[in-house]
C-alpha cells in the first residue's frame, strides 16, 4: 500500500538540484549540441595524441619494442 500523505510530505521536502552548467549563450540560444560536439572532437583528438605518444614511447624502449609489429 502507498501512504499518499507520506509520499506527499516527502515530495514537498525535495530540494531543487542546482544547475552547475548552462548551455545557454549570452543571446539565450541553447548551444548544448555544439558544446557536446566540440567536447567529443577534443576527446577523440586527445585519444589519438595519447596513442601516438605511447606508440612512440614503446618503439623507443628496448624492453617494449617487441610489442609493436615491425613494418616490412
């Protein structure tokens, strides 16, 4: 059974979750899609950079070179 009075009292005690990030620009336009797309592109670029730098590090480490398939 649902105690409607208890549920109502609990609901009234809820506090609004504060907004910590707004996707609205100074003109009032919602730019959430653009921000998410920019973040996505940045994450992809960061991953490529990490992979490239780690591959270079492994190639230059005699103890790890065997982990990379050699060309030719």
